[in-house]
């Protein structure tokens, strides 16, 4: 499966574009959906802030979304 989510992507945009990624956030107790930090942080920064290995986090998010992107996503 090709990677769709990368560590340098903006967390808020990932949440909007890949709703299934929320499963991973919930697993780690991350409440990024309503957090102002999500607008400013990358996926890797968010993982690090919450004590999660960024590589593992990105891998798990990609597994959760299975490459599915919503219509809201910007090209």
C-alpha cells in the first residue's frame, strides 16, 4: 500500500481528509479534532508531543485509512 499520510502533513488537514485516521488518534487518547495545536502541528510533531513514536504513528494512520481520502480533501 503506498503511503498517503506523511509525517510532514498538517494534522488538521489529515483529520479532515482521512476520517478513518481518527481511530488511531482515539487509540492514543489524542483529542486533536478540537485542538488548536492540530492547526499548527504536523503529524510527526503531534505524535512527539503526545509521546508516540512518529514513524509508528504514521504507519498506523496509513493502515487505518487504507489509502481512502474523502471528497473534502484538497488536491
